[in-house]
């Protein structure tokens, strides 16, 4: 599902809201998540999962086309850990082992 499909699905389920309003709400939610991650925070949506930022150190890489060694800079990457309820639903309702 892409963002526009999510907006269309929400608009179909909520006919009392305009598509423009739903677009605005989805945009605000995503911006808040991104803003929190930019500030080094963590976003937890109970039952769904948690978004956080992980740091990757600088390393020596390789250009796959030429085989030449290249330096890869340190960077921050988004990380998502699924929640218990999401994992259970994806596995047919079976609880995950501890």
C-alpha cells in the first residue's frame, strides 16, 4: 500500500471527511514521526511497532562494478521493530514465542 492508497481507503471508510482533510492528517502524522526521529527520538505505536534511529559507523566499501575500494561515511538510518500484536496477526493469530 502506498500513501495515496492509504488516503483513499481512509476516505472510503470516513465519508464525513473530505479527502483533503485526510491528506492533511496523514501528512501531519508522518511529519511528526519524521521530526521525532530527526531529533533522535523514538516513536512507539502500541500494538504496531516502534521506529527509532540507529547509527552506522564509517566503513570501507567496494564498488561492485569496478571492485575499487571506497570509503562509506557514517550515517543514521531508520529502524522499525514490529510490535507483538502485529507479529501475531501476521502469523495467523498465533502468539510469538518469548
